[in-house]
């Protein structure tokens, strides 16, 4: 079974998204978000090249790809395929300046 590695900053992103949804939508929607994020991570681990590749200038992000959280199409997953699965780099709302955010990592 492929593995899913979440960087600490990605874990923080998940918490921030959860809190935002809990405060501005409902706890049920926030819970659904976490369930769908995990389902999306599992799908990526099984099919690591299905996301769109990105070309970033930062050499530490060579091979980074973008996908979305299932049923939360405005929340993007930035990840890197690795030998035994995927590394989740960030989970960012599409309205944020994610090009700039990723450039600052």
C-alpha cells in the first residue's frame, strides 16, 4: 500500500481549513472536508501522477503537482510523488495567491 506523508505545514493547512469551515459553515461540513481530504490523499497515493504538474522556479519543488480535495473543488492539494507514495506539501484555498505561497516555502 502506498504511503502518505504530510509535511507539518500541510497539517497546519488542514487545521486552518477545518477551523474556517467549522466557524463559517458547520462542524458537519468541516468534518466532511477532513474525510474528503484524506480520501483525496489516498487516491493520489494510488495514482500519484494524476494531478497537474507545476513548473516552479524553486528547485526543491521539482516534480510538484496540483489536485483538489474531493467535493471541495476550491481547496487545492500540492503534492510530490515519491518512491513509496506521495508527500503532501500544502493544502491551500484556490482564492489565495498560491504561486506566491509556494514560492516562499
